[in-house]
């Protein structure tokens, strides 16, 4: 097995024959928890930025290996985008409440429903591909594979920002 392809396929999660993007997004929740476990906003955001860059490279390599444009089995893009979906929530916690949360915060009984909502919003935005998410797929190589998921995460953050104005107690 080619290590670049194995990584691009989300450690094998992208090879699950039904819903590979959803399985990759579940791995993205694990990546989110790993990034939070360092208890540092600097490490979190540095990890996000570096993983986006790694995704661009790995997705481009996977396209070459598989000789396909945006292969369905390549899910590293979903994995790296999932932590971005929590940007608004993290911002509210850090700047409004003065805390940087641990993974346990998002997976607690009280906050778990909101974490699931973020996950579902991401899957909807990733599948629906509203403007300019769909258009970004025409970017060359791994950029087109990765940036559409980054933009989908942007839509999730817009919805979360609106939710925060309406129901700040959810955060």
C-alpha cells in the first residue's frame, strides 16, 4: 500500500464503500480532539493550517496515483476541514468566556448535541456545495479537492455565528 494514498484515504476510512466522506468526517472529529488536547490555541491553529497544506499535497498525489479527479475515497480533505467548522464556537469560548476548551467540553453530555449539529451542518454544506464551494473544485490538483471542504467549513461557521446571536447559551 502506498503511504501517501493511505493517508489521503483517511487511514483507510475513505475505502468504506458507503459514505466515505461521512466516515472521513468522523475521523475529522478525532483530529479535532487531538488538536484540542494540546490545550493551546496556537498549536490548534498551527495544526489546522499545516494540515490544510498537507491535504492539498496528499490529495494531489492521490489524484495522480488513482488517475482520477477528486476520487471519492480521498477523505483527508474532510478530516482537516472538520476542526475548522468549530472556529466560531472556539472564538466565542476563547474571547467571550476566556477559556480554551479541552476535547471533553465538546463531547460532554451537555454539548454533544451541538457537536453533532456542527458535524451534520458540515456534511450538508459539503454535499450541497453552495457557491463558491462547487466552483472551487475546478482549482488545480489538490487545491480543488481541499478548498471546497475548507469553504464548506466557512458556511458552518456562518450558521454558528447566526446561532450564537440567537441562542448564545448553546455555546
